[in-house]
C-alpha cells in the first residue's frame, strides 16, 4: 500500500493532459474544493478552461513538468499517450498515485495482452508480427479473418487492418508497413454479439468499486453510444464486472481502469482493451449514477473512501462529433428536458472529433433509445444496430438465445 498524504479541500491537483476527461475530473473536483493546474501543449484546451492555472508544455517537456510539480500537491494523468519517464520524473517530486507501471502496459498493445495473459484474463488469440512473413504465419496459425493492429499510437480504429483472405496481405496493406521497426499484433476476429465495458475504481487503500456493466455501439470505430445498464442477463453483467475487478486487482490499479470486452455467443467474455483513466463509456455516470467516474477517480487517487457507483436511472449516452455540431446548434433552444448536454469547449469542430456528449435519462432503456432516435443530431439506429444493442442475450448450454 502506498503512503497516503491527506489532502483536503484547498489542495492543488496537477493534471497531465488538458482533454475532456481532465475537464470533467476538474469540474467534479472543484465541487469538492480542490484547485487544479493543467499541463497540455494547447493553451486553450477543455481542461485549461476550467482549471485554476495552466502550463503550456508537451508531454516530454521536463521543464514544464518540474513547474507542474512545484505548483501542485498531487499529480494525475488523464490520457495514456504520456511518456512513462515523465511520470517517473514527477514521482520523484510529488505523489503520482496512478504510477507509471499501468501506463507502460496500456500504451503498448502487446504488453497489455501479455499482462492480461499472465493475469489469467481471457483475450482473443494473437501473435506478434514484425514482418510480412510473420503475418502470413500468424494468419495460418491464428486463423482468418483477423485484425492487424499497431502496438503503439493507434486509437479509434487508426492503425488497424481487417484481413479476410491471405491475398489481402499483398493487396490491402500499405507497401511500406513493415519497413520501420514497428511491432504489430495479429489477432483473431472475434464474432462478438455485444461489446461491453466496465469502469472500476481502485483506491490508494486497495478499496475497489465497480460501475455497472454497459453495452457499447461503435460507428466507424468511434464510440457512438453507451447503454446503461447493459442489455444482457444479470449473470453476464456480473461476470463482466467480476472480470474487470480481477483486472484492477491483478494489475494493482490506483485510480480507474476501463475494461472493454467482447461478449461471445457461448457466453464467454474476452477482454479487448484497457484504459488507465476515466473512459468515454463511463460518461453516463455523470448524470445517471450516485457518484460519477470523475469524482470516484479523484476519491481513489486521494485515498478517500469510495462512494456508491449505483445506477440511479437507466441512461443512453451518445457522443457529439464535429459533424453533429451544426444540427446541435440549430436545435440548442429546443432540446427536451431528459437530454443532458456536456460540452467540451473545443474551438474547431472537425469530422470525427469528440466535441461533447449527451446523456438521455428515462425510466427504461427502450424509452431513452427512442428519444435518442427522435433527436435530429445523428442518424437513428439502423435495424441491425438496434438488434445488436437491445437483443437480450441469454446463454443456455452454449447456445445463444435472443428473447
Ligand atoms: P480497439 O482499438 O482494439 O478498441 O478496436 C476498436 C473496435 O474495433 C472495437 O471496439 C471493435 O468494435 C473492433 N475490433 C477490434 N478488434 C477486434 C477483433 N479482434 N474482433 C472483432 N472486432 C474487433
């Protein structure tokens, strides 16, 4: 257990990264009386807009990091593309409860898979790939179809190639893909029936609390919608939550870990990816849970007792991307009461850029989904999407049944 230094209201928390996750952590922390200093390369970023102070600097800029340490009592990071060496540098100066170990694991797909493997957490079969020859061998051994993924730097589907047939290795992949020293993994395509995720908080004291399992729907590899509670049998939700707790405990997480998973037709659950911080699929907790993931994150890193993550209302969260902004602005004065808008304060509305999100609360998930479909902000769910998110799967003797 780490040494806990009591930091009450009035203490200053440094945030590495000035994105929307940091912004929402700060908004919650301000209610609790903490002060915040952000560090980000951009002057006007979602986090700096709500912080007490801001340092402009890159995530390898040790001078900026030293300044952050000087001005704060405790430091957190809000995204994983931070050099773990910077975290180690800060750790010598101030408390960084999340540490650098989880960051080292989660910013590298291969290290993440290996750590999960070692912890006995099921993942899709995979092989390491350095060259075209490796890839050919991997497709033979792991099987087709499959997905080739870069081990670092990929997000929202970038750095991923779906491979259906062996001839696509020549035809589909960029010619110079293996010319650098990049390492890839090739993994089996998982015929999942649903994508689930669970956000777990683990505090400095070792206390663990999990938010409810949710169902996620992606469009163009970007999270479109999260449904809480997950539209699965309670036994499946429970299994997902237990798996996420096992991840948090085995990896000795301090703060939050978001565990993204695939639910297979036979009821098995495989872990796809981890995030060592608040997660987009936990944004619904702001409006729908007794405690939000952002408040719980702060409580965990401060060593405060964790609070109840109980779901107070069914909710559907939908992301507002750059392309949805004109419609949102046009309807800003006419949004129904159940629609809670969260806006990140980004200036430029680029296609695919996360500009904000809405959470729709209702007595039933179906009702929230119907309201989302009526909102003129994004295209309604297709029949296939609706079936994918709403079908209640029960697993009986290895055969999936849909009610
Ligand atoms: P990732 O960047 O690994 O989270 O992948 C983004 C999305 O691509 C996932 O949420 C899935 O929808 C899809 N995906 C990634 N890997 C696989 C896989 N092995 N099998 C099926 N779908 C996948």
